[in-house]
């Protein structure tokens, strides 16, 4: 079968993956959506309690909305701020349940590897003509499926960054895993008993950490013995806490202001310049060590230091990644936190996301590699451009159709150690099933800050 007669495989049925399916259908192309979880948006269940800091108008893809509206969907108020649960119940799952999408969606189907038929990564002759082969594990066992192109929207949620400052686990981090949670646990809900009246240390300098901190402070009202500690790798709070009232995403700005107030009120104990190298246990609890610095004992640790991409399933394909950000090489200079402190980057699409492997695109949070600050609407613009390119419409693929809100801060001074590795890529809001962690911080107008 010719490649153009094969479906376009989409890995992950999160918001960006499902948007890809909607755009493919609009272009007359056939999607094949492969989702590891039992439902679309399964990973969002892990942070369903979290309120997003972007309103509905920034969280719904236009092409997906057309499909939903044609089937009687009532859109949420544009200026209302959804939780992860709202995103699932009012958008992601209604979209996945549409007949047009559902017939192309395979749940409980994990992609194990992607390659080309008859080709390993070394072979060149006839490569671009060979269909993609995806090895998947599903309810009936392992099998192979063919595709004419591949859109990897599998996200980064299942591969959190380690607490250790060296990029690998801190000494003792794995040993003490039962006392460590990664991301934003449901402190006020199903995880309440784990944290109530405990000494809890939050590690990380992004919005994931902010959400965990504010929930822990609320818990103090019901469990007054709860003690909230916070460790950041840098020394300055200015960039971490954000643009406040100048942030064009109002709720994101408010969150930074709230954390500042809680610090001023003394309900959060802050430890700066903490580059963790060891976790140890003693009779009083779990102790974090950073060089010669030893933090007070804690009962539980919440690690909100971001996520990283798992590229292992693409190891037999020719992908070209920046060695620092692990994002496509053309995109990397636009998002590298070593160069950009305020998360500024112009909207981008197929050109910036291309790889030497023709027909492969990594989109959504995974496209940013280890770089922070990703917004869901950025993923939708990526998809619009990528699908246009797959349909052969390069004029549309190169056209910019997105204006992004500004963070309200911009700093090109990197003389002082900062928290670039701790600004969680999932500072979060939207992690699509097996897929796309999103709405982390924003991208602003081009050229806001250069290092």
C-alpha cells in the first residue's frame, strides 16, 4: 500500500493528539490514534484537581471545536478557568467520544517502538518510501501497525525529572521513593491523609510547585500541625514568582503574587540555593542534603522539578535534537532557558518541528524536550501547521495564526544561579493521556528577551 493511503499515526490521545485527529479529518486524511491509557486524557486524571491558569478560550482547538459544535456541544464560557477535571469532562472526552474520532481511537494501546518497514536507523536507500511501522502492545498482545506518517503527541508526564541537581537521581532518592511524590499530588483530596499534620518539603521553582504549596497551606486550616517547607535551586525569587499584575494570563500572575504573600506571612519556610545531591533517612524523618547544607527533616517530599521526554521509542528513526534542550534543533534556540528567561518564542510549526526522518513530527509538550514554559494553544498551532504540511499545503503550514499572551517579566541577566531546571514543564495544567503536559507558562511576543 502506498504511504499516502495509510493512516497518520498519532501517539497519545491528549488534547493535542485529539486536535491532530480533528485537523487530519478536516484535510481528508485518516488518523490512527494510539492511546496507552484506558480513556482519552488518562494522565489528566493525575492532576484533575488543579485549576488551569489559562481560560477556556486558550484551551480549545478551533478545528476540534467545529466537530464538537456540529454534534451539539455547548462550549464553556471563554473567560472561565477550568480544572483538569473540567478539561476532561467538558472537552477532551466529549471530543474523543464523537463518532468521527472514536472510530479511529485505540485505547489501552501502548506504542513500544517506531521504525520503518525493512529499515533500521542505519539504512538510507529507499527509506523515505518505506511506511512507518509501529510496534504496539494492546489488549490482544503485541502487534505491528503501518502508517504513512507519525505525530508523536505522547507528552512527558510519565518521565519526571529527578530531584538531584546532577540530572540523575540524588543519592538515596530511589531508596526513599515511598516518601516522594512527583508533580502535583491531590493534597486536599485523595492524598490528604498522606500530608495532613506532616512536615512536607516541596522542591521546585515553577507553577507546579506553587500549586502544591498553596494546597498545603490550605491544608493547615484543617490540619494545623502541617508544616510547609520549600526548596529552590536559585537564590532570587523575582523570575520565579513571575510578572504578577503585568501577566496577560491573569490567574498565572495571581498565583505568583499569592505565593509571595504566603512567604511574607511566614507560613512557608523557604530554602534558597539548594542543589540537592543526597536524600537520607534518620530517626526524625527524611533529610535533604545539598553540598554542606542540610535541610530540616521532612516526612514527605513533593518534587515539582519538571519532566523530560522519553525518546527511546524513536531510537530507530533519524531525529535531530538539540543536545541541551532535547527539542528539534531549529526550535531549540527559540525556547532554550539558557537564552530566554521569560519564555518568549514566536509561534512555530512544521518547519521548526521537522526532522531528517521525513513524515515524523514530535508535537506538544514533548516537542519542547526539557525546556519549560509550554502553553496548550502553542500545541494547537503546531498541529495546525504540521497537518497542513502533511496535506501538502505548505503555504498554510508556514503561516502564523497565533498570538500568545505575555508573561509580564523579561530578564536577560543570568549572572546569578537560577531555577531553569526547576521551572516545571508541566507547571501545569494539561497533560493529555499519555500525552501533552501543557499550559505551563507562556510564550510571548518575538524578541522579548535575548541572553
